[in-house]
């Protein structure tokens, strides 16, 4: 299983359902994987 997929499944298991506009989830994903992001005026913070 892909590392990112496993992380998402574990995150959902620990925190409940999420979507790509959930700022807590998005911030945790970006920080965990050091992912690139672009700040926008809508959706999640990053």
C-alpha cells in the first residue's frame, strides 16, 4: 500500500471523515509529507 494512502487511512481512522477542504487535514498532510502548496482565497488555509 502506498505510504500516502496509508497515512490518509490512518488519519481518517483517528480523526473521522475528512475532505480536501478540511484545513486541519490539509495542514497535517502538508506538514507530514512536506508537500508543495499554494495559498488561495478559498478552501483550506494552504
